[in-house]
C-alpha cells in the first residue's frame, strides 16, 4: 500500500460504497462512492490548473461538504492543502498568501471584490470561488471534468497540509504536516477511541482547524464511519441530531451550552458511546456537571496545530477532570525545565513531545524551527504542565501566560480554579499586568452567573482562604463575556492588551 494519507483512507473504505459518509443538516447525502466520484472531478480540475505535487492550494471558504471534498481531492492530486479561517479579512489573508505562495486560491464568492484584487496583485496563477451552497466557479468547473482519477503517489514524509498557528503572540507560523503525521494520528485515535464503521460522528466543528479537519474527519475516514455534518454549532440542531449519533467531538463551550438546555437530558444521550472535548481547557465543574446530568464522562485530550493529538484520557479507565490523560501510543511526553531544557520529574515545567505525529517544521522559518526542537527531537510545546505518578498530564497554562509577581511564579490556572469554584462564578481568566512595584500584578477577569452578585472585595475575602497572598488578584474585573477565538480559547493576549495600563 502507498504511504500517502488518501491511500490509507481508501484502504479503510467500507465494502459497500453506498454507505453514507456524510449527511448535511439540509439533507444532502454523500456516500463513499460519491466521495470518490466528486473528489475525482475536483482532483482532475486541480491538475488542469497545473498543480504539481507539493504545490499549495489555499482555501478560505465556509464549512460545507464541498469544502471537505476539496481537502480530500487535494490529497489525491498530491498538492498541499492550506485552509484559512473564513473570518480573516483580506489584509490578514494577504500575509498567508504571500508567505505560502499558493498556485491556486479558492475563496467565498461573497468576498469577490477584495480577494480577486488581492490574488491579482500577488500574482496567484488561479483563483476560483466556493460558497457554502455549492455556488461559485469551483463546482461548476469541476463538473466539466470526469470522475476517473489516478491518485498521485506521495511519500510518507511529503507535505499533506500547512496549517497556520493563530499568531496570538506574533507572526503566524505555517506548521508543515506530512502524510505520515496525519496518517499516524488518525490510525492511533481510531484504535484508542474504539471507532468502528458503525459509528456516526456529530460534526459541528470548523474544518480550517486541526480538531474538525484532522481529528473529526480523518478518524471518521479511518474507521469507514459516517458523519452528521453541521455548518456550525447550533444548539437546536445538535439536540435534534444527537439521537442519530454515537460520538460527538466538541470544544468546552459546546458542552456548557448543552448543559444550559432543559432538553439535554440523560435519556437523550443514553445511547451515545463517546463525548470528546479539546481545543481549550475543560473546566472541572463542567466535567462533573456533565457526568451527573448524563452519566457520560467527557473524554478530554490534548493536541495542537504542530503535533495533532498528543495525549488522551483513556477510553476504558478513569477520565480525570482537569487532566488531559496519558500520552497516546507511540507518542512520548516529558516535562523539562523551561530555561535549561533538562527533563524534570514531579514538578511543573514545559511540556515536550516526540513521535510520528509531530510536524516537520515551520514553513519558510528554518531558524524558528530549530529553536522549537531539542537536539534529541523533542518539540517544545510552550505549554506548562506536570505529569502525575500514573502518567496523566495536567496542563497549567502557556509559558507566556506565567505571571512573575514580586519574583514569585504564579500559574494562572491555579488562581482560575480557585475563582471558578466560588459560588456564582461562571468562568475566569487570570492574567499578568505590568505593575510598578511587583513587575507584574495578578489580575482576574471574571464572568458571573446570571443574577449573581459579588464585589471585588467579597471575592478577595473568599480567596484569602484558598490562595497565598502573592497569588491573589491585585484587581478583580467583572465582564459579561471573555474574548475567545473560533475554537473557544480565551484570548489572554487581548485581555493583557486591554488592561496593560491598569496600574499606570
């Protein structure tokens, strides 16, 4: 069997090619046979545009069945798939197109004016459009091509995709992911999470991101399973379709929204096999409340753009609130001193990983790539954490989020856990803000439950029983909402920027 990702998927297809691969919320059905037919047309179109193996195809389109088929067609054509967040503005897209130099660019026809001018200015050879309803020039052009296509052979170490990091701390970096990276992770997760051809995944995640594209989609294909494919998370649609699903993958906000719905009952999900959470930390109280409501323990795992999935709570065994579980089979995880790089045990340090899932480096950034890898091949994640005696990994936060106040280290997650445990608190984000005396001061930004009343002094009084003085917030700020990115992660950089002059 060939080493490329699509050949792996093809080897796992069901014998009955009339089996449903994907069903959209408006009733469109794509069988495994349709998958081959439609991706064959799209791959022929890409070849007609002159895409050679290794050429980049940039795609900024709303989530749709066609957009997903385009990803698979790109694999078949031997090109490199580059998905972009549909929310990016033309000025933001400029950076990615300039850096990746794609041969072709697919975008939403709603952005025709701005993006056509940009593509022309940057000299991109080909530009087509794809709307969420199959509108635009891409699908019309594909229909002019036949469906027979001989897949372009690629080696395990050839690039399959480039995913750009969010760039919250500077210039976005293009993580180069090989066929072997994606194939190994899909294979491990399919086995570890016990996926079979009988599974139906409720897919409400975006597909420009690792979670929805490489975890949700790739694992489904690795099992020859099916998906209920929603354009986005809509509470009513998810509750309506849960009785037809066996697995759901989501971000923490999905689960908090479900818990807020009276219709989300134990009976509704009694048949479900698995709920998976990732992309942002799952609050322990959400984990506990979900278990009490449904009888299901959410399985939390840990991954990132550069590595796909690294750890997972077990399918069988304890799924511990606050932990992302042990390392996945074939993946090595260790804790190192952030300054010296020396491995440490029993203490907090930077999480480092090594394995077939780890990316090949950053596009056009050899120096940055070298900085992020140890001499023995471990990738420095930038996440702080520790590993307990059973091998379970606990993430404390990003190294850049560590607060040093008066020369003492304060880990935001510890303060957040104490605040979140207080009655009336929905969620909190703890940040470090410049302070004339302490260097950095601990500041908490807190969202309260509806109708809850609490003052800054009341909160600090309660925290005095839980936290040492240097860990307690110098200021508590209340907010209606915490800023988040599209995957539900709280954007602490935005909070730090907003409150940078709080003590000046």
